[in-house]
């Protein structure tokens, strides 16, 4: 059997090009050398998503996105996290080998805590236990199947480190039961800028949705923040987020032409934004058609996800049973 590469994506917003460049594409590229396990992380979404209808809609959007962008369910294992009942049980077992201090240092929890302190609020205001235990649930996602590698962005590196710490703590107690995974960071796509120059993120509302209607997508691209320099003014392409986005979609030859326009003058932001929108629409043209067909057939999506969940459960049961036996539960 090929080594296992596991990737999950949380359904808390519409898939955007930052997701594609930082998550979807690197994860799908691994299918040649790994058994790919891909899942929709709906349990993770519950830390912040409390609208059941919206959550269900976004689960289907993420599922349709995976398939439209090239995931072959016959060659990979594709499932919905909540269809794996072993996950909550395994999460509890792992939580008993996770120090509170380790979770205190998790980025998401620390960021929420720091924000409360800055605003003069109670340190734990608005912070639910799900957010605090988020890294343990992620560790269960990874360790249940004996994953070998987990492709992540740089901002997710800490989660892999925490997962490794949890697995090693369990193994120190009971022997080599759990496989300790490796994080796989794609250096070239560690940061995809959003339309405001910060990291593209749903939480910043600065994304370019892949499957938005064409008019909406073009409007979002035209909102990309640029400076006030005139077209004839020289500009530094390395400091410009519009150029940073163009480099992901323009051909090498065209990108060099644009670079020269920046350096020597002649780069008109408005025209380049229109060109970027054209490039994005062209790049995802086939995927956008597939997505529309898939999102209209939710019965098909449910069937594919349930079939994948059955395979995932078969892979996960031996690790859960081994953990139960080691701890004396079984």
C-alpha cells in the first residue's frame, strides 16, 4: 500500500483561490505517490458555525469543489468527518494524553484570548471548549488512519507539531501504537495574498471565490488594493499583491512581460486586474462547469461521501481498537 497523505478542509466559507493554491492543488498533486484521504471537516466548523442550514450548504460546496477540481473518488478516499463515529471516541482517548499547557499555546486559542484581553473583556469570553480542544480533534483526524504525511500551510504547522506531541505522549505510555506523522509544507504557496494584501482568508473577507458567478468574481478582482501610482510610473512588482496573484496564473513569458512593465513603467492596474480575472476564469473554466453539475446533485455527493466514509472507517478501526486495548478500555 502507498503511504497515506491526509487533508481536510473546514466548510466555513466558499472555496477561494487561496484554498486552491495552498490546499486543494498541493493535496491533489500527492495522489501520484500517496493514498490520498480527503475529508470535509464539518465537526471542526462547529466551533464557529451554528447555522445548520448554512453549514449543510457549505459542506456540499466543499465536497463539490474537491470533485470539480480533480479529486477522483475511485483513486482516493473521500468522506465527511461526521460520518466517522470513531473520531469522537478517539478524540477523547487522545485528550487524556494531551497537556493543557500544550493547548494553551495553540495559535487559534491564543489569538482569541489575546483579543479579549486587548478589548478589556473576560479572557475566556466567547471561547468555547471546542475551540480550545480543536487541536485534539485534528490529531484524531490524522492519527486514526495512520497518516504518513499531512500537507499544510505554514500557519497550520503548529497543528502537526501538536499532533506529533500527542502521539509521542501516547506511545511513551503504551509503546509504538500510533504512527507519528510528518507535516508537508509547500514552500511556493505558503502565503497567497488576498485582495487587501493580507493572507487570503475568509475571516478577513478578502478572498476571490473560485465558483462565484462571473460578474461577482470579476468585481472581487477589481477590488484588489493597489497604490496610487500612474501607469507610466515604475513600480516594485515584489511589493505588489496584484502581481503576486498574477504570478500564480500568468504564463512565464507573460509574467516576465508584466514584470518589465512594473519595473520600467507601463503597468496599468485596471487593465492588469481585468487580465487576472480572465486568467482565473480560464484556469477554472472546466472546474466551474463541473461544480455547477455537482452542486445540483446532492444525492450523488451524499453517496460518494458515504462510500468514502465506509472505507475510512475500515482503515481507522484497527488504530482505535489498538488504542482501546492498550489503555485497557477494550
